[in-house]
C-alpha cells in the first residue's frame, strides 16, 4: 500500500520518536516533532491505523501510537535503493 500526503511524514516522525523500542508515542509529541497541527496528526494516525501501519490507544487527552512491522515495511519501500559499492 502506498503512503499518501502527510501519511509518510507522520509515520516517519513516529518511527524516529519511537526508535528501536515498541513504546507508544503521544500524538502531541508527534505533532510537535512534525510541526503539524494536532487534529491533523490525529486524522493521519486514524488513516494509518486503518491501513495497519500503526496501532493506537486512547488516552484521556488524545492518542498514543506505535509503528507496526507493516508500517516499517511501507517506510522502507519509500527509501532510495542504495547503489552497490565497487569491489
């Protein structure tokens, strides 16, 4: 599945904030890091969850999310293929 619009920015920002862990990241942290409005980030997270790229959980004042394996694969598909190094 192809990443469209702000999906890639939100997914990439979430992955960078999450690092190598599987910890949830609050939507407000994603919005700050991506320099996006919080309602837009929440909409993108809902869209990404529908595609299976993130898992969300409701908090008292918003959501937190983490990138799934499928989301990590989708991001890798958007990265340039490294050129082979000469022998």
